C-alpha cells in the first residue's frame, strides 16, 4: 500500500509540474492574484470575475518573468476573460481529457507570484449536459468540483490525474461549489472574443412566465414588453402567449435562450403566439442584450 500511495503521489506531482508550464499568475485585482492558462501563444484565458481593472494588468509567466497584459475581451455570462501577452512564454494547455465522470480525481493547478505553482486535489462530484449560468451564459457541460478553491484557484487549469485538460476553475458561477468551465466552452467564447472583441447574446425584450393553455399546451405568457425592444417593434403585446420560436416549442425561458443562440443577433425568428384565443405569427429581429458586468 505504501508503494502504491508513493506512486500515486509521484504521478500527481508530475501532472502538476507539466500543467504548471501552461499556468500563469494574473495580477488584476487588489490583494490576491488569480491564475490563468496559456491557451494559445500570446493568448491567456482566466476567470472574468477576477479581472477588477482594465489597465496595469500584469502576469507572472511560468519562467518567472512578469509581463504586461491587455484585455482582449471578456464574457461575464461564462466567467471568461481573454488576455493578450506579448512575448509570452509557456506551453499551451495540455490535450483535452477523453472522459469525464463523477468520482474521477481532479486537480486545479494555479500559480502565484510568491509561491509559484500550487495545486488542490479533489474529485469531480457531478457532470451533466449544457447548463445556463445565473449570469445568462451557457456552459457546454456542467462540471462540479469537490475541492478547495483558494484565491489563486480561479482561472487555474483543471486537469485529470494524467494531466489532460478538463477546463479552467471558477468559484463565481455556483454557490454550491467550484466549477470547471469546459474546454469546449472556452474555445467557443475565445473565438468570438478574438474575432469580435465580445460575446453577443440575443434578447427579445420581454418578461415571460410559464403558463398552461386550456388545451393543455404549455407556453410562456408575456408579462412585460420593453419599450423600444425587439418584441415591441414586432408588435408583441402584454398578455400574448408564446408557444414556439422558429417552429420549436417554447415552454420555459431556456427554450427561448436556446432559440436566440441558434438565430444570433440581427437574425429574424418567427414567434408563434396565442392572442385572444387565436394563433398569430410575428417575425422578430433578435436584438443584442445590453451588457451588465
């Protein structure tokens, strides 16, 4: 048993050492640094909630050098921020983990300027499909971590025991526990930020609440219509019942968000409504949701 534990300990230490070559310390808030991951040469991803200023941001690279960084863009919905660092050093994040299951051992690897690489060990306590955060973003998978989240853990690299990448750690998207922002989500958000400088999210400008119609069909009753918003411009009224968007049933607000993500800002969606007992279809041009950091 002693030799097995020693072998496991050595394997974990080796995995942390390899992961540490991709992890930087990010200095963008008072008192505590956070961590970030070299995702591409010159491009670092970190947890957006740890970026408290837009200027005078520096990062401590794996080789110990301090470099200035600029914010390429951020997405509060998924708690991701993208930094550009000229003349950066560090290896890109390791290859992606092939399998993620509840109960698997996992490590969150961070870095601080004083102590260097640091790690915390735990397990993946839950895994499920796509999940919408309370900030309005969508994670491609919900990956809950049962491990200690230190101040430098957020933005750190989450790996399995072989050192493969699961995502980056955040403590800001759930009150229950830390989460791993999946690598697929990071890639999706990163592309949009590097292309457009931001992540755009569509909205209709309505307040909705689930309701059941007399024929037992479910829908969403319109409780409010934002003046000047996309729905108002299309002629949507308070009291209308939304039953479908682009032919897909709308029984809760997640259905609406999914439809808007598929359509994109500036695209037109066909809203099937029930008004006064009669069916009606209105085309609505999807607007861009005002950003609230």
